[in-house]
C-alpha cells in the first residue's frame, strides 16, 4: 500500500500540530506583554477615576445625606473622561 501524499507521516503530524501551538504561545506572550504595558500606561487615569468616584460618593452620601449616590459617581467618572 502506497502512502497517501496528502496525509503526512505520523512523525510529521506531531511537528505540524506543534507549529500552530508555538505561534499561538508566542502571540499570547506578546499580547500579554502589550496588555501589561497598556495597564501601566493607564494606571494613573484608572486611579484618578476610582478616587474621583469614591470622593463623589462620600460627598453625596455622607456630607449631603443623599441616599441615591449612583449619579454622583457616574458624573465624576464622565467628567474625567478623555
């Protein structure tokens, strides 16, 4: 029986299966590094929004006595939006 030219040999099949996994692994590490870089770049803005929302909630709830403070926090985040 002749080998099928379309179907790779058993040893070659493992190599062919491994190549896409290696590419996916490399792409995953690269994209992870890019995500961490973006997080570091935006960390000040994230902290600024979190603090603004917390201060707005504190002012609305504790100082002004408002029971529904949702809009105060949203307004603080929206006003910082860039």
